[in-house]
C-alpha cells in the first residue's frame, strides 16, 4: 500500500503546484461550461477522502461536519472561502494523507461498509477505498488543470 500513499501525496503536491500562483478570487471563478471552481474541487477532495476512508470504516472523520455538508458529492459552490478558511482547507489537503498512512499502519481501519460509487465500482475494503480515492483525486486534478486555463 506504500505506493498508493505515495500516489496520493504526489497527486496533491501536483494540485498545489498548479494553484500556487492563483489569487483567492481566481480560485473561486466558475468558467462557462463548468459547475464548480478550483476551491470547491480542493475542499471536495478533502471531504471525499475522509468519507471514503474514515466514515465508511466506522471511524470519525477528521474534518468538520460543516465542511462535509458543503463539499460532499452532489454539492456545488455556494459561498466563497475567506483566505483564512481556504488556508485551513489547504492545511488539511496537505496533512491528511500522512495521517491516513499513519492510521492505516496503526491498524485503526478494522471494518468497512461496502459502497457503490457513481462509476459502478463497489468499494468493500479499506485497500480498495485507498485505490479508488487515488482514481478520484486524479480525475479532479484533471478538472483543476482545465479550470486553471480558464481563470
């Protein structure tokens, strides 16, 4: 599983590289033809990772219920982040992959509630959840790269 944690860390580092020169206003632009923005995508990745790994394994998520409600699957941007709030999301975005790896190695993920994704893939183990999350993160990296060209 080490390679999967490395993929997650590297994918997130690529996202951070792509957004490093963007202003807070640019992060919130929703270009024509899109239904979300870069800020929403980043918060959505934080939330989805928590739901797939912690909630579905019966553990408490490491992010607020408010963040989950606002950025889970099926949501769209409804408010703009303040700089402080977005910095907090970025801190989670950067730090939670290593927390996940530490928790996985510590063996806290003992059970898993099966979940059928919108792609039809059934996640029924923590290992599959980690792999699927990397697929999901890569999809959103592509979206973020496209959005950046238009902001």
